[in-house]
C-alpha cells in the first residue's frame, strides 16, 4: 500500500471504488451508503465497519487542500477489518470526503514541491467549508454538506468523532474539544518513530490549555480569544455536535512537508517585536495580491466563482489578523509559537495569490505571469525558511491512523459521561 500511496493522494472516485471493494469483500461487516449530496450534486458517502452501538466517526476531506485523510480512512478501515479487537464493542464509520466539490477543485494529487501544491491549490471560503459553516452562518443557510454531517452525527451519536486535517508545512498536532488523558504519549511516540516533528506552539491553538506536547484542548465558552478578529469560533462548528451525546471531537493534523523548527519551546528573545514584524509583512504581501486583483478584476468574466470567492475571503482576514498580532502581549512566548505565526503569515497571502493565479490563467489575463512569479518566490522562501522536507504519504497516513486508534482507546472512558 505504501508504494501505491507514494504515487499520490487518491481522488474521491478512487476512495469510493476502494470502499465499495471492501463491502464486496466483507459484506457482513461493511456497508457503504450515501448520506447526502453536495451543492453540485456529488454524493457524500459513509463507509461503516461493524454494528456495535458505541461508535467512532472519522471524517476526511473537510478541507479540500488537506488530502491525507482520504488515504487514512481507507487504511483505518482495513486495520479495523483485520484486527477483531478494534471492533469489539465499537463500530467504525468513515465519511470518505466531506467536501467533494472542493476536492474536485484542489488539483494537487501528486505534489513534489510547495509550488506544485500551490499551483493547483483550492480551499473554500469559510462559509462554504462543511465543518466551519455553522460558526459563521445561521442554521437555515447551512450548505448541504454540513447538514449531512450533522445528520450522521445525530444518528450515530459517536463517543468520539475524529476529523482528519493537515498542514502544508510544519508539524503535527491534535486539537480536542474535551481532554483525552493519556493521548499525548502515544501521539508523541508515533511522531518520533516516523520522524514527524510535533508542533509545540500551533497558532491555530494559541492560548489554549495544553494536555501534553502538541495536544491542545479547546477553551470553554467565554474564554479569551487570542485572535478576536477571526470571524469563526470552533465551539460553533460541527466539532461540538458530538457533545450533545456525551462525546468529543479530536482534530488530527499532519504535515505534508515537515519543519524541524516548530518544536522549540524555548522562550523567543523578542516575541512581541517579532509578531509586529510578521504583521507588517502579512499586510505587505496581501497588499501585493490585492493590487493584482484590483487591476485584473474589470477584465475577468463573471459571475464570481469559488476560486475568486475564496481568494477574496482569505484577503479579507488579513487586516484584522495583523492587528491581533501587533496589539497586546502574545498568547505564547515560545520560539515555536512565533515560528507557527510566521508560517501562517506566509500561508494566507500565498493561498490567496495561488487561487487568484488560477483564475487569471483560466482567463488568459496578462497579469498571470507576474503573479506566477510572486507565488513561485513565496513558495521558495517558505520552503527555505523552514527547511522543508517531504513526509512520505505512507508516514502521514500511519501517524494519523495511530493517533486515531489511540484516541478511540483513551476516549472510551468518556462514553456516557
């Protein structure tokens, strides 16, 4: 399987074909069914293994640009079928891809450089992301992918939901909606064995309680937000739906390219000054993309498509985020945290620029060559700064599999709580 994985990440059609083959091979244990359809009419599929009432729900493909999860759910399903103990008293359910429309637009199935990855990049605007839309939209405007996900959570009432995410460049970390004591040790052991660094100061979890190295617990409602400008709140996402039934959600992040600069817990010598510098760079780089967009917009054909909506949404986050970084004391004083913010600050304008570049290329716009040069330079600078090294896909998958299995084991004590 590892050799096949290194050929690239599977498409949604390939995931469905592999899942269907499992149901043919083990019809008494496996079932594949449609749980909904996307906005474009693509089916959303759930693969189930086992029949026990206590359930684990694993969600792949919630973010189109984070492809590892699709391979992981197949590897998990194979493992659960192979090892009877894993399904003793527990049924396993796998959403093969929560956003098939987004997956069809992210055209980077076999990237070998950050530039390869970004030339095919797509990540929807926040209101169009299945897990995040409830945090920014009223209930009557939720997309069908979100409604399908909520419906399956309400049906299964999982004691554990795991959602498989990833990052382009950095380390691995876990976000929990409730603490899972004991999880940090097997998580760290797996990362060490596979040579994957643990992200010790993830900016996504700035200011959150820490359960163990790289394992962060989301703060209770009413807690102070490290980034007040951000429009969404994880506590309103689909991650918290399992709490209605005494369950919890674990978000398992794994990098495509690793950096050994993300695990330094030593105090940064000047964190506030460093964040002010990163805020200025963020504004400057986003401004470059904004100017290209403003120049090209009158020439672009309508109506506005998902790539342009996503690029504009990412750019709209920049002013507030830059203020958050520049104002007040940092929520984490470590070198690892400053490095994570550095990566996030590079990532946001780069993604916006990459998606705008795809729009300009499709329109054969004269601004495309200039923007391609900018995107290429930013990718090279990002990789050089963080000494990026590729993590084999089989290792990305194995680390997620191990972490999911450990979470399922340690979270069993929360059943019915």
